[in-house]
C-alpha cells in the first residue's frame, strides 16, 4: 500500500472529524512531542554528565524555559504549514507564533544578561568587608536590572506593534503633542527618574550593597538595589523600601562610604571629685582587652561641665557598625561598674545648703531669760 492510499484510508476513516480540529491536534501533538524530547534529553544529560559537570546542570536549569519555548516554536513552524487549517485559524496562530518568537528573543536576552552577571559576580563573593567586591556587585546589579527593564519594554513594544490597531494607536499617541501625550509623560516620569537615578548610583555609587546608612532616622544596611527602589535592612530586621531617586535628591548618612571602621562615642556624667586620669587609664586597659576593638582609637576627654557634674566622652573604634555598637555597650556597662565599685565618690550627686527656718532663727537670736542665765551662772 502506497502513501497516498494510506492517507485516503485515514481520511475515509476520520472524515467526520472537522479539519480545523485535526490541525489543532497536530499542532498540540507537535508541541508535546518537542517537550517530551526536551525532558528526555535533559534526563539523559543529567544522568550522564550531571555529577561530573555541575555547571552543565546549572546551565540547563537556567535555560529551561527558553529552551522549551524554542523547541515548541520549532515544532509548530514545521507542522503549521501542513496542518489542514483555513485562514480563520491559521491567521491567529501565525500572529501568535510571531509574538511568541519576539517573546523568546527577549527571554533569551534577559537570560544572557542574568547569566553573564552571575558569572562575573562569582569572583566577588565576600561583600561584607571587601569594598572592591561591593563596588562591582552594586554596579552589576543595577545595570542588570536596568537592562532587563529595557529589554522587557522593547519586547512588549515590538510585540504590540505587530497588531495593526495597536500600532496605529501607538503611532498616533507618540506623534501627537496633545493632552494624552502629556498625561503619559507625567505618568512615566517617576519610572524614568528612578531608572536614571539607578544609572547615576551605579556610576557614582553614593551607596553600595551592605553599606550602613541612616535614612529617615532609621539605621540599617543596603540589602538590595533594584531597578527603581532600594531595600534597606533595618537593625530590627524590618525592611524599608526607598525609591532610587531619594539617594540623588535628599541627604542621608553613609557610615561605610570609604571604610567600614567607625568611632563610637560613650558619654557619661560624673561628679567633680572624679579622678579623670585614673578613669582614662582604666578605659585604655578595658578596651585593649575587648575583642571588638580594632586597635585604632581609644580616648577619654572632659567635654563639658555644669553646676553639678562634668561630662566625660570616651571614643573607641571598631571594625564595622555592629561591632561599634556592641563595643560601646560593653565599655559603657564596664565603666559604670568601675566607677560604682572603685570610685563611688565620682558618682553624680545632688548638693544642698540647709538654711534654718524662720522660727529657728528667732529662737537662736533671742536673748536668754534672766532665770536661765542665773541658773547657768550657779552651775
């Protein structure tokens, strides 16, 4: 039996089925076959080379989505011309196929950017104390987010322009200078300003990943820099989300801009009878014994004096902001205990002058009675 006779028999057997249904089944079957081949190939590669080449498994995992979509589109491209479909079904499928190809190109572009960034950042793993690593991580993450956003915008715009109605509307919208264009421009201003601010931050770097900052009277670390916002990890584990434009337009404190080391301040009020040189010697010994001190700064000064007490300021340095806080708390606690136990006269106290009351003054100043004076003389 030749091929034409076989097709005639199949057509005679299934002639009652609509042709459009057969065409859709062929397209769906081709896609399922493509996905089955992909899953089998992935299983075979992981079983054969997965243990010896872990990078291969990682590459397969990160390219899973685009690869499956590409195989499905290839299968549809092969089957669609042979499917018995009329223009009612063929035209929408062709348009959907074009949109899927555009989406695939955008998806592959984003994956290439992400994988390139991840491969580059493998050389900079420790970002806590390494300023060079923090610089590169910040730049790469910001540029990656901005690039991904631009790719998505271009992909969506290209896909929409394949439809005649949307293309005409978009052309008329962007070509006109009327109220609609003004409204769209105003609506897009926050997004564009944050994207531009992201590029400025990537280049000038007023903040970096894991920088210790103070924003809106809140202290924390820069946890993530997205395309339009920054996530600040506060000291109590809360998260503050700040627009990127904030760091360009408003002042803020960056405690680790050039170095992570910080000088902590400990203020203490003591009495005038305090032996300041002795407290200074004890402070130097206590700080040297602490593992949090970085060996750079330790000092004690009298910075103020009022009618009741004098104010001491101790300066101690640490390697980073958390250790500076812990060192200040440790030394403050030990300093209070030392003054209380070894120098109690140095504790602040209230002084008062007792003045006798009015009646006491009258009795004190009044002369003694004659009878009392004579009794005293006889005695």
